[in-house]
C-alpha cells in the first residue's frame, strides 16, 4: 500500500534524526525486500546510498548507486545516482574519473534538476585547486542559467571570490554589487559586504572600503565577521594616515575598541596590539609603541598560545619591532633579551632572532674593547 511505503520511509527518516543509522539502513532493506513497485525499490536504495555516503562509507554507497544506474528504470532518481556515484568515487580518491563523470553528466543532462548541483560541485573543485578562471566561469553559469536554484546566491558570491583570487578586484566588486542588488535579503550579505571592503581596500579605495565594513557593524553587530570588520576599518584608517596624520589616532582608537570586545580571539587581539604599536610609532610615541608590541609578545608566551600561522606572525613582528625600538634608544641589552626570548620560543624565526642577538652582542664587545 502507498501509505505503508510512505510510513516506512518516514520511519527511516525518524531513525536518521535519532542518529540510529543501523535501524534506518535496516528499514530501507526491509522496504526493498517487500515492495513490488520498482520505483519504490529504487527510491529506497537511493536513500540508503545517500545515508551511507553521509556516513563516509563511500565504497558501499558507490555500489548501491551503480546498481540503481544499471536498472532499466530511468528517472531523476537514476540521474541523482549517476552524479552521487561520481561524488563517491571522488571521495575514494579517484579524482580524474569523478570529474570526467560529472562533466559528462552536465553535457548529457543539461535539463536535469541535479545539473546545477553537479556544476556547482565542479566549480568548487576548480576553486579548491586554484583554477580560478574556470571556477568563476562555472559559478557564473549556475547563477545565470539557474537563477531560481537554491545554490544561485552562493554561486554568485563564489564567482566574486574567484575574481578576488585572480586579483581582478574591479570584476569582483561588480559581482558583489550585483549580488546586493539581486539578493537584498540574503543571509550572505555580511560576507558580501566584507568581501567588497577587502576588494576596495586592495584597489586603494579606503574611504569606500570603510563604508562597506561599517555596514556590517551597523546592520550585523552580532555577526562572526563584526570583530574582523572593526579591525579592517582601523586598517583603512591607518592606510589613510599617510596623507592625513590624524588618521593614525583614529586607527589606534579603533584597535583599542576592538580589544574591549569580550569575544575577540587571541589572534585578533595580538594583531590589534601590534598595529596599535605601529600607529604609536607613526605618531612618534615610541614608549607607547613599545608597550603595545610587548603586550602582543607576552600574551603569546604567558598564555602558551598555539603556534598557528597568525599567532606566529604577530608574535614575531611584535618581537622584532620591540627589539628594534630598544636598539634605537641604545638599550642593546633590552633588545638582546627580546631576541633571546624569541629564540627560546622555538618559532620559525628563532634563528633570525639569534643572529640579531649575536650581532648586537659582538657589537657591544667591540665597543667595550675600544673603550678599554
């Protein structure tokens, strides 16, 4: 009975919602053994294959999808099995065959309801492998050819990101501006505005960049990008300081405001301290600059922060900047002490820190000999 079939499919859905994978798989197996309708059997098999794929059991999923493809029954279920088999093969490590199968799918079934999904997947593969010209082209095809598809918004956003990676910032801005016009209520708008700001910043249009970042702060103050946006505003103010010296103070206050936020992560906190130091140096306030650099420096050491790329960047830059300031005022022993701590931290720049410390020590010894 149709209601019995629907009930068993719903039962499987409930088991999946309860993370009872084996019970869901058993339900599909029972349905396939008892159902007389071939379409029902294929639907159950497809659902079972999709569940196995979600559970990362790709070899078993691929086998089921192959069985569906080999059946004489042809429908959108079969077409979904074709591309899901390609995805399974990809996850099993056979990238070349998977890409070939998906490209063939697009050529053979341009009108399928699954074609946008396959095309989007191919665009992602191109993006992830650095083929940004191809990824932009494929993402734009999803957006232009399937404007009503659920992936259309994300495809246009990713087309913009592809242009960013190609350093085609003007093109990227066009994509992002088009997105705002076409999808004014999209949940992706914070990401779009942030990307707009970055692209404008790359073009040196810092005033317009500030407007994009401030829109995030105004309209999405609780968004995960809000802290980064506040930092970007300060970065733009710093860049504008080369022509308007008072902007350095505005930038410094921006970084200080960022530090006052309770949810700022350690990487952003260290970055803010370092950039506050740069602002202070630009305003000829070396003592204040040194204190800021050392805040970043000691937060890395005292908190035993993990050696992520960002933590290492700001720790290293802060250490070298603080030591340079000490050396400028003639406090070579203070500079040497900072370099020694950097060496002891066993970071990628440890040997450079040691070399600088050794040069200062040798220089000090030569001065002492001359004085004698």
